[in-house]
């Protein structure tokens, strides 16, 4: 039929994608592993092989552990709000009778996900600002002025404030996706359950929840993976401060490399992010495959 | 009994609406505050945070526009348009090759291209900086075009490939019988059939490129090559005490994508759902 030459010619279709991904995604990744064994000053250009010293430093570095802890906190809160909260919300919206209003509500909730995290982060930088900020003004108006804080300026409130902003920004996105999953459930199942006299709460538990399980699984993985890649909002709102209390792996990587000129150490942090996100992706593939077999 | 359930039903409905509307207010109010603050004076922002501006003037919006936002916007449009075109074409070619052409090592190739989905951009950051400095592309438009394309090809290929897999085989056979070469078949027949998914991927890429921050921040520094997200941070650091101007700049940056979302909502939702759900 076709000669080998003709088949090889077909490769031309995929070469641009392969080259781009190979050169700019895979190659740097491999190179990063090498860099993480160097003591490297990018401005003077001096490089020195130090073996696993950067990783040893990582273990001793309290800011690294604090960053990792903040990423974990991010993941936990995001799972609660952007997966389970969003799923419940999507089901609640289905309870609205008019489909038009359902669409309007979902669209409104999605707006923060369309604007960039930079705009959202800057906006909440001002919302949390102690003097002109919306939050303190609202507390004052409600007679709770003494609860006011310099939200991003205090160690105890800065990280919760950033995470709260992130939930505001992201919950509409996952709500929208859950809505799609719920709408793919055949209406007859709900009608049958309603005829049996099953109330809305039990319908949610026994019909909706099991039937959107695949979406819930994928969204959980995507959310956790995203939580370990957080960068933008922290950079915009606090830059990791005060006193490194809001540092996450991404910002600590940036600061270690580009501010403190310790690129080998930054590469070691990058390796940690790589291992975590790859682990999550592999877990996701494994779960998806297992499920496909059992069904 | 029936009226009791009816009554409870009404109460439940009222609570449901109250909750949904409160949530909508929590989402919309900060955005409204942002837009309105662009019309206020510094004094009004501090003194009367909840009231409407005393007079509606576009001064701050004009100032923001003239102090760099127009440049950032131009760069953003340029980077977004070029990287969208590059990403969608490269991905559509790849998807075509992977699904409709009998190429050697097709499983491996699919794995390599789609495997890129699993890799976080921050992991490649340090080596990429070194690479782009060596190529002399650091702090240039090209850096963003290349990176936005390379890092989005896996996701975009994934979406288009899934769509092409569902197109019937007979299409290719018919094209071949008509004497179409591969090239013609792709442009004339397959690509037009993929229009719905192409629309989704275009919109999703625009949202991505318009909003991306990590690469934009690390790879550009001069005013001429900064996109909006990074530019806003410059605006903030330069004119941080002229709050109305900063708010106006934020509103200008947010406006196009919100508009785009409302115009293309259906396609965006479909693309997102297919991308996550499969």
C-alpha cells in the first residue's frame, strides 16, 4: 500500500508540535534537574557542581516548609470550596426553575475567572487595604469596625486573605463545569426519583453525587495540581510577605533565583514542584484508567 | 398536608434565591467598586466608599490609557493574536497527523505531545531564562509568542484530537477518491468540519494569553514589550497613590475578556467541559 517513505512524510504534520514541546517544555525540564546540582550565580556566570547540597539546604530551610505548608492549605481550602462547594452550588442552581436565570447566575459567577488573576489580585489588594479597603469599610458600616485588620500586612491574616480571594476568583469556573456534568445526567432518573417521593437532598446524595463522580475526581486533581502551582495572586498581593508568611513554592522559587541569585536552589524547588505535580497527574491517569476498566 | 409541603417549598425557594443572589452580590460588588473607583477622586475613594462618584468623568481612564495602558494593551493584543494563530494551527496539524494520517510511532508521538499537559511552567522557568538569553530573545515579544504557543499546544491538541477522532473515516476516503491530497483534505474538508472545537480552543487560548502572568513577568521588563497583567503592576508601582488611575487601568484590562466571555460563553463552556471531562 504505502511505502515507508510516504508514512514518514506524514510525520511532517506533527513535527512543529513535537519540536515546540520538545525544545521548550521537555528539554528545560531535563536541564532543570542538572541545574539543581549546581551552585550558580547567573550574573557572574560562575557555576560549581555541588551534588545534592541544594536539596539538603531545602530540607533545612524553614521558608521552604512554610511555603509547602501554604500550598497544602491552599489545596485543602480549594477542594472544599472549588470542588465540593461548587458541586453543591451547581446542584442548587439546577433548583432554579427558569433555565434562563440558571444561565445568568452561572455567567455572573464565572466573571472573576475570565478576568486575570492579576486584576483580581490587585482588586483584592485594595479590598483588603486597611484605609481605603472595601472590607474594613463594610465592617465599620456593620458596626464591627474593631474586627478590621491590615489584612495583607499581618502574618495571621495574610495567607487566609489570599486564599479567600482565590476562592472568589475560581469557584464560578468549577461551578460551570459541574453544571455541564449535572446536565448530562438523564432527566428521567430525576423524574423517577421524584415520583418515588425522594426529596431534593436525597436526590443530590443518591443521584447527582454518584453520577458526577468522574467530574469530581478530575476536578479534585486539577484543583490540587493548581494549588501547588500558585504564583500569580501571591506575587501581586504580598510578594510572599510579610516576613515570608505567604510564601508558596512558586514565589519562593522565583525569589530564590531571580532576587537572591541562587539559581541552583531555585532549580531544586522547581524539581519539588515537578515531582508533586507529576505525581498528581499520574494518580489521575491511574484512577481514570481503573475506572474505565470497572465500568 | 399538600399545602404544608407547598408552604415549605415556597420557603425553600425564597432561601435558595436569597442565597444565590447574595453570592452574586459578593461576586459583582467588588467589580462594580473597581469600575466606579475609576470615576471617583482620591478623596471620594477614602471618604465615601459606598456612594456613586459625584460627577462622571473619564479623566482617570484617559490618564491610565495615556500612562502606558494603551501600550500594554497593544502588546497584549499582539501577543494574544499571534500566539492564538500559532497554537491553533500547530495543534490542528498535530491532531490531524495523530488521528487521520497513518504515521510511524503514533502512540509514542501522542504520548509525548499530550504528556506536556502534565508539566508545570514554573518547573521549566530557570532553564528557559538561560535559553532565551542565549538566543537573544529575552525581553522580547518573541519570547512570549514562543512560550505561550509551546505550553498550550498539548492542551489545544488534546481538544482538537478528541474532536477529530469522532469524525467518520469515510470523509478521508471520499477526499482521496476525489483526488485531494492530504494538504487539501486538511484545509478544505477536515478543518472546516472542526469549526466548533476550533472556536472553543481559540477562545480558551485568548483567555489564557490575555491573562498569563508568570512568563510575562519573568521574560519582559521594558514598557514596549510588557503585556497588560505585568503593565498593571508597573502602573501600580509608578502611580500607586493615584488610586483612581490604577482602578481605571484594571477596569480597562478586565473589560475585553469579560466581553469576550459573554459573547462566546457557549463555546468556552463546551471547550472547558470537553477538556476536563474526557
